């Protein structure tokens, strides 16, 4: 696709004009305001030495300053790497060491008042004309690596354009009259695309909620007349359990969208029965965005399936040799999508492990496909834990546990959880004479890992089960599933 994604957003903003683009408790920016501030911020970046093809890291929560920094970086022709504000210092440092950005941008770096943001806004020296043909990637989105270190997925402007045209089009069918809630972290692919970029592309309005809390979200939905609510299963469950749901005004909401982690059919049905609003379920990941989904105008859904390939995406199930399997047979799910990443930054080996030479992405998930294309996930070849919409890799948690002076061995697995999908459970063998208890080890991890990563349960065992070859047998730790 010709041009950068920022050109699409600018064209949408020109059509929307003085309509609200971003709304939050205490303020608002129109589409025109947002683009103007992005132009100014691009100039500020240039003054600080950032050039086209450079990379900037953005560590800002769900605030208007995040959107300005993102769009400003793109206007300059830079690659933007959003960082989760919940990361601990060591976790952020590991990503920054891998990324080596030209600049780290935080909220305080973005002009906060109207007068300051207006300075130089008409110059246009760093306008989109200067970035039209730049091949620099649009995004670097980090997720924990299977080896226990962070890895960054490199995503092009073409991938971003395809993904958000899909989100704004068949998946959510957004219009300029929609108001979309953004309480998902904007540093993650689901929140970034489904709750921010796709609405901006459609000329809709985005309501920013910095931190999810049921009462805060329900108040915002009523106050701003939210029509579309992208969320993870945990959010829907907590809203159903909130005593304020009964009195909340959901009268304008037409659609909810789940992602980042499986949304059980039972939860989607309970939500629909209690609120009258459908949850559109789907499947995606940082490296692919949302290649499989039900669509806004689908009349029915299968309880066991996660949807079909969205228009423009191909899916297949394959055996261990990579041969396509017939409908109904279990195999690894492979996906070919225009929104797929180009690869992992600084990690060609990991890239070759998931991307085939002809563009298929090996998901590591085991699935079946029906004759009419419905995909059902039945298991996982890899060990990634999906906890409340976040990806957690056991090796990263194990590495932290092994830094404790009293821990000899550690193994981390995902165990079923009724609302989060999976919970992080650690099994630990202590050194001889050690006296650490489970609670102390949970606290040790909590102090060193993001809130979604640390294990809520630690079981101390005499020794970890091992195979004849000496490998830890994690299936023995998980027990029957």
C-alpha cells in the first residue's frame, strides 16, 4: 500500500475536522487539534536530534500525550516503540538495551498547554510530504521472548494500514458517529489498534481511561455515550460482578469486542443476557494483530470456535512436516496476513523460527478448521501463558526466581483460571537448608516483574520432575487439564 499510515490518519482528520478525537476526564482534543499537536511534536523531536529512520521509545499511559507522541514520531518518519508503563525498571532497561532508541519519550516531554503546542504549528517543515516514501517501519512492539528475554516485533506502515482498515471495517464497522472506549493499554497491540488507531482512521471519538476500574469505566460509558467497548475477558467479568452495573447507562453501546486472551462462550453469553450487547470474539497476537475474528455483522457464532480468517488473510492447519491438513484434523495453526510482522528486531533466529520463507506465520497453537473455515483452538505447542490478555513466558519468570539465593530450581506453568484464562503458577525446589516460604517468593517476584507476570501461587517441592534425559516434565506439574 502506498504511503505511510500517518497519511491515512491525516486524511481522516481532515474529514472529521473539529469533531472530538480524544476525550478524557478533564479535557478533549479535536481531530484537527491532534494533528496540529503531532506536527509540533515532530518539530520538537527534530530539535532534539531525532531523524527519519530513527527509533523512539514511548513510555506513556493512556493519555492524549501518547497519541501525540505516536503520530509525531510517524510524521517525522521515525519508528515508534510503545513501552508498557507498568514495566519494572529492570524490565524496561532490558528492552531499551535491545532497542537502543534515539530518544525515550514520556508524558512530560509532550507540550501540555495550548499556547506551547501552538508555537510553530504552521511551519510544516516536517509535514507528511517529507515522509511519504520512507521505508522505515512504523512500530516495534515488544513482548517477552520464549528464551526469557524481550523481543520486538517489527511492523510496517502497510501492515498497520491493513490491520486498522480491518478493525475499522468488517470487525467493528466503525463510523464517524462512534465513541470507542480506550481502557486497554495503548502500548499493547489490541489497545493500540482496536481502541485508538482504528477509531481515528474512521473519524470516530476515543474516550481515554488510564487505568481500568469497573466503576470508572461504567461512569465513562454513560457520560460519553460509548458505542464500542474493546476489552479483555477479565474486564467483562469484573464489570458483571460490579454492583454498579445494574444502574449504568449502556443505552448507546452497540458492540463489545474481546481480544488478547480467550473469551469463554459462557462469559460472552452472560454478558449479552445481562446487558443486551454482543461481544465479538477473535484471535490475534502482537506479531499478527487480529487475523481471525467474528465480524460485526455476523448473525451467529459457534461456541467453540474463535471465528474465521478476516478478509485478506489465509489460515491453514499443518502437520509436523508443514503439510496442510484436511478440515477437522488437529494441527498447528499457520497464518498468512498482510498485517504480519517483518521479523523480530536483533533476532534472526527467532524470526526464522516463526516465519516461513513464503510468508506463513507459525503460531504454535494447535487448532482444527471446519469445512466453512471456522477455527477452533485446542491446545498450544509453545509454553506461552495468556493471563488476562497479557502474554507471559515461563522462562522470564523462572529466570527471576533463580536469582533468589535460596532457590535451586524453578519451573513455571500456566494453570486454568475462571476469569483470567490462565494464571501463573511457579514450582520451586529450595537449596539445602533454605527456609524461604511461598509468600516470600511471590513477593520477591512481584517486586521484580510487571503485575501481570509474577506468579500468584508458588508451590515448594522437594525436587522438580525430570525425564530420563534430565528435562523438567512440566506436564506433570500442571496435572490433568
